[in-house]
C-alpha cells in the first residue's frame, strides 16, 4: 500500500479543513495510507504525524482553522533541517506530500522535491496572492468577514458623520483591500501594488464632503500604510473627525463559505488524482474556473497581478 501525507503550513485559511478531508477520503478510497503531519514543516522535522482514517476527518468541513495546526518555519530553508524532515518521511515510507498553503509553503515543498520527495501544492491563503491561480482557499471567507465588518462600520460612520480608516490584512497583497473596497462601496482602497499619493486621497475625501457625503470609508491594506498613519494624515489635512479600525486576525478565522469549501474539496480530490497520474512538483491552480496544474518553479518565481482597473472603478462608483 502506498503511503502519502498531507500538511498545512503558513497562515491558516478557512477551508483548509475541507481540503484535508478531501485528501484523506479520496486517498483512502484509492487505497493509500494517508498521514496527517501536524504543525506544517516544523512538525515534519519532529516526526509529528499520524495516520488519518476517513472518520478522523468527519465534522470538519464546516470548521475554520486547520485540524493539523499550522506554523511558519523559517528554519526550513536550511538543508540540515530539510534532511530531518526527509528522514521522517523515509521512516514512514511516505513518498508524496500534499502541501496546503501559500507561496512560502510551496517553497518548502520544492525543497522536499530536491531531496527526492514528491510534492503537490494546494493554494490556501486569505491573501489570494499566488501567481497563475485565480483563487486561493480562504480568500472568499476572509473577504466576506471584512465586508460584514465594513457594513457595521458604515452604520456607525453614518450616524456620527465620520471618516473611517479600516486596515485589512495583506503585507504584500492588496487583493482583500481591493475587492472589499469595491464590494463595500468604500471611497478609496490603498494597496501595496499601486501606492497612491496621500494628496489624492485627501482630495477625494474633501471632494466627497463638498458633494454632501456624510461619511467616508478608506480601506488600507496593511502593507500600503497603517490605519493610524493614514488617519493622522487625513485629519491633519482636513480637520475632520477620523476613526480607525484594524480588523486583524478575525479575517483569518470563521466558518468557510460555500465557495471555499467547494474549491478546497475540488483541490483535495484532484491532488490525489495527480498522485495516481504520477504527477508531482506542481501546484494546483484555478484557471477560468477549471482546476489545472502548474510547475512549482513557475508559480514560485511568478508574480500575481492586481487588477488595478478596480481602483478606478472604486473611485468612479463612490461619487
Ligand atoms: O496568511 C496571510 C496573512 O494573514 C497576511 O495577510 C498577514 O500579513 C499575515 O498572514 C499575518 O501573519 P501572522 O498571523 O503570522 O502574524
């Protein structure tokens, strides 16, 4: 019987559990022993793994987080640490690992490939910043969490006629800021990929006030500018009441949406199909709604483009 393993790594994302469930159930159906590695690559170096049976992944499809726990493992860049992980895999006779995570996790997978371990990547990060894939597990849930928060903020912003600066996650990616801006009817979204002059933002808010708007919402991706800094610049320039809200890690938790569960299940099941087809060193991607695969090399060295035309749309629609 063939032995395979699955792990989750990097920032957790709602829907990871649905992907684990799919890997375990489809893997079992195809006659594989499926091992769950706890705490990502870090757990692998410590031999933190156990065999998962189909019942072990019952009642998790609707749960946020990851039953396998996750970790960021900087040490995994070092060869002697990678060798420890490989030794664990050899001990359990595991020749393929399915890695659920973001681009950092895919780099870890590639390191295993260099030691002769086969790997397949499933894109999961709320940032939706992985090149070539339209979608990553967790993005939809996170976006909806942000929207719910923004709708609530809008209520109080209206009541007090205030400007709000809302900081969302995304150190290098403005996807959450961009699409939450469009979906919430914000005045401006500030993203790291296209840094806006603050004078433009000030002009926009000033113009909104002149046009009779009672409140404004500015969304900032954490990698573009902090809410505190943005707030100070705007209140100093316009002498208006500004409040800030940093949404933080609530954006990473919660029940996965239908979209996240569906993609996670499709990714997990397809990953096992790829093992049967003897494919490896690839990440799964979504392209025009279809699940496809792409070499890790291309995914890791590629760059995800942000559709900056949406920034213009946010501006035009918030008059
Ligand atoms: O997982 C992605 C992400 O949520 C980013 O949006 C954010 O910048 C980062 O992780 C926060 O990481 P941590 O939880 O390790 O502070």
